[in-house]
C-alpha cells in the first residue's frame, strides 16, 4: 500500500482554470504538508496542517487554498491558474509535526502541473 | 537564521567510483536534526537518513555512509562504489527543535553515475 498518495500524477491545463490536487496518507500521521518544487528543483513549503488545523501558511498567493477534511487528507485547490504555477507539487506527512524537530517527513510521488 | 548549503550543483562520476556529497548547515540551536533525501529521475522524494545534533556517530548503510561533524557544521554523504541507479538529485535538510515545524532545504546536488 502506498503510504502517501497524490492524484493526479500529471495535470495539464489552461491559464485561468481552477484545479485541485488530492493527497491521502495511510500512515496514521497527524501532520500533512504541501511543497512546491520549481524547475530548478528548489523545494518550498507552502502549507502544513496538524489534525485539520492550519499551522504553516507561507507567503503563497491566495489563489492557493488548502483544505483538510480529516487528518488523513490534505487537498490543494488552485484558482485562476497562471503560467508561473507550473511546477511539481509534493504532499508529505509526519507523525505529529509538533515542536521537537526530529520527525521525518514522508513524501508522496508528486503532481506535475503544467499550465499552458 | 537557519541555512543549508550544498555547494556542489552537479557531480558526474563513472560507475564504481566513490563520491561524496557535501552539506554545510547553519543554525543557532543546540538541538537540531539533519536529513538526506534522494530524488531519482522518476521524481519521488525518498527519505534516506535522519541525524540528531547529539549523535555524532557516523552511519553506514550498505554503500551509503554519512559523516556528521559539528565542528565544521557538516553532514556529508558518501556513496561507495557508485552505481547507475544512484543517479539522482540528493537534498540535505535541517530542522531545529524549536517551535518551527519547517524543514530548511539545500538546493540539491545532481549526481550522474555513468556506466
């Protein structure tokens, strides 16, 4: 069984469209994350939820809205897609996400978004 | 401020060579955690190792070994007898023990192992 899964794996869409990426983890973790990886492979944290509560919200355009229906799911909705949104989006999870730093984050396979 | 530097952007070796990927970090905290992840051409991010700041013992896992030196703030990764399957981008990351849940990532080192 896949520990952290994302759908879709590939997403090609036109500028201005709205799209969603779904993430699910079956590890029993309390904390989930969204990262953006640009074409130069730079990884940037976008959001993090702990037990459905938003705990990290980086400087991300408000066109990006995360939603966590339960602690096993964290979805990312993007409105009015722009060319610059083209990237790979990774979902990750960790056990509790609490202060302590020692927890390992486990990543999903990534969603490759291309905005035309 | 926290920072992770992977000075080697790209490395190319021939199969069976040993290769070391450098990672230098900056943090003011005395308790922190260091991580290495592998991103093969297929794109997924694979966790390799976690090391805490109080454990300076070097770690070996098969052909992989890690050298943690607090005196030089480095956490280097060595692949012995490299193989083509080791070709990937390798990321070093840092997380402190404060109330900061973020991982600070290096820019990655792209390793190409040629037959």
